[in-house]
C-alpha cells in the first residue's frame, strides 16, 4: 500500500482506553489479604514494567521515569516518552501517602496512564480489582498495537475498550484526513485466541471515529474465583451461592446495570 504523503506532522490523536476487571470471592477474613495481594502484585515496579513493554510494543522511546510507592498502599509512576530516541533517565523517590496505584506516561503531546482500584464488599464476599488504562498517541505511533499485551498482562475477566481518533491532519494537497488507517471494530486487532476466550459486544459510531467493545470470559470455573485456600472449603450449597454471586457481579459489570439479589 502506498504511504500517505502528509504536510508536516501527523496531528491525529488516537486514544485507546481500557477498563479491566478481575473478580473473586473472598471470605471476610481474607478481604484485607486480597487488597494486600493486589497492592503487591500491581505495585509501581510491576506497573512500570508493563508500561515499559507497552512503549516498546508501540515503538515509543522512554525519556524519563519517576515513580512513587505509597503507605499503606498504592503507587504512582510517570514516564516521558518520544517517537525518536533522545535519551533515558530514571528518577525514583519514595514517601508515605494514602493514594491508589497510579501510572502516568507522556508520549510527547500524548500519554499512557494506569490506575488501579481494588475493592470489596463485606456483605457479599465479592472483591473486584479494576485497572483503568489509557494509551493516547499522536503521529505514527498506534496504541492498537498494545491491545493483546495489556489484556494478557492482567487477570482479565471483563474488559471494556474505547478507541477514538480525534482531530485531523493534512496531506500535501491540503485535504484534511480525519483518520489515517482502516478500522471497523476493535475486535479486528485482537489475537484469535483472545477472541475465542471472550464473549464480545460492539457499539461503534463510525462517522465520529468512535469504537467501543466489551468482553467477558466465556468459560466459568468457580475454583478460579476463590482467593484463599480456606475459601475453597465450601459446602455444595455454599458453592452454588458463591457461584451465583460471582456470575451476577460479572453480568452487572458487563451490562452496566444492577440486578436484584
């Protein structure tokens, strides 16, 4: 395919947003342990590595990293990134604070962000970990290249994704280009094994260059949703009750509505 000849810099902004959910059942005695597990599993160091890999996958170059872990839980990371390699510098400071885990990266005029939200409810025994990820790029770099890696980097039971192309750029004749690549669905950029594992729904607004896809795991095995060893020691009736709670949690998140208990 012949490359488009542009006038100056490609000013299109391509934004890819994820909400990734991991769901499990935790007994009251294990709910705090779940929060601590998530805090350790997705600390600033782990999230920094994930973003570093994303930058490599989409072809960006990291200029600077500043990261912060907080007490009692949470972390923050900021990356500066460019399209062309101009250097690499890491700064790391630590101090206490009650903030949730946050990762932020800048790609020239663009950015990569990750925020994590572990939570649980004492009455129902369901704990949910949500990671919000935004990859916004301009120029040649495409955030769609990071799709499969990010989905596999987290324990993703449910994923909602939004992709939007904003602004315009010009070709050498002066004509505006409001999108510089073909796309009919985010699903087109997913690996075949990923598409096979998930039930998916699209809501797209083609004329506005807005694409939305929701994904939920097809296969369900209750043992995959029990957090601690003593959570596994449930009676058959208790297992049925917990399974219904987990399935309801997944359905409510996937469809965006509450169902009667």
